[in-house]
C-alpha cells in the first residue's frame, strides 16, 4: 500500500502545488536576489570627480580608494605621512599667583 501512495513517484499533475498569491508575501518575506528600491548616491572617484549613481543601500556618499602605486614617490610619502597620527604637544603654563584680595577691598560696599 505504501508503494502505491509514494508522492515522489506521482506525475506532476497529481502532486500538490503550493498556491502562490498576493497573500503569500504577508506570511513570509519576499524572496528576491535583487530588490527594486535603489537610492541616489554620490560616488567620488580617486581623481576627485563625482557621479550620481543608484545604489542598493541608502548612502549619502561613497568614496573610492586611491591607488598608491600610480602616484609619484613624493605624493606617496605625503599621503602616508598624513595618515599617521598627529603628535599633540602639551603646553604647561606657569602662572604666578600674585593676586591680593586686600588690594580690592576699597571697591566692595558694606
């Protein structure tokens, strides 16, 4: 009896086919490889020019990286130096405290 009711061996017209309708998306998410919504985004190329493109994520601006192998040796050193953290100098001020409150007592009203 089990051999007769094996669903995998039945022809396609006898197998139950999942009913796809507009209500299906309410139960699960829509399964797409590409989504229709795209967002206007500014793309900044390494030479500084900008292009407005359509991007799949909401981004304001995308900057492409600069290829350091195409730069001259001088420019490459300047760029690499600018990436290093700046040295912060601490300035210590020696304040001489020669304030005397007695000097200003004559201006205070009693």
